[in-house]
C-alpha cells in the first residue's frame, strides 16, 4: 500500500528543503528568505517585485525587506535577476550548483531563464593581479513559446 503526503505535509517538506538550500550558503533561513525563495521555486515564470508582493499577500513584508531578500538570493546564487523589455527586474529561482559550467538564455518577452547545455567560453586572460570569481554568459532573445505565439 502506498501513501501520499497531505498538502500540508508536502508544503512543510518544501519549506524544509528551501530552508536547507539557504542554510547551505552559510546564511540563516529567515522567514522572509524562505517565503520568497519558495515562491520563486513554484512560479511558472520570472516575477517582478510587485508580482512577488502580490503573490505573498498576507505573508508580505515591507518593500525594503523584500528588496534586500531578493538581492541576497541573487548574490548567493539561489535566484536569477533579469531585466525585461520595460527595464523591470524579474526574479526566478536558480537550481543549486547550476552555475558551474553552462549558458543561460533569457527571454526578453516572458522573463523566463533557460539553462542551456552549452558550456560558456573559456575565460579571457586577465591582467596580472586580477582574480576571476565567476564567468556567466547570458544569451537574450525570445523563447520558442514567445517567438511562435503572439505576446
């Protein structure tokens, strides 16, 4: 006989896994960080600051806290920040460890970020004394869905 977890249990497991991802960065899993990262991980597309505030509803906190949480998630590698055509920042969850060696495609229409199986090019030779901490390659355009449909 197989059993399935209840929606409440599933939600608690998801919250625990999000909290673990945050703790693995060496940071505290604050309620604000957990709520925002959980929302980004379940969103079908990248969300603007305003959309995040609306989605959090009664669980929302002040705007400054939300900006700080989003900045922290991006800086820690747990989220992506993308600018859409209207120059609005949109945020989406990153998969842990995904930035090691691949390229991203960012749709300028819907804001989604796609991980491509293509490795980024080799880093350029840097001047003496420079230290490279990360190499990212972002391709921008319209995804197949947006290019084929009328958006």
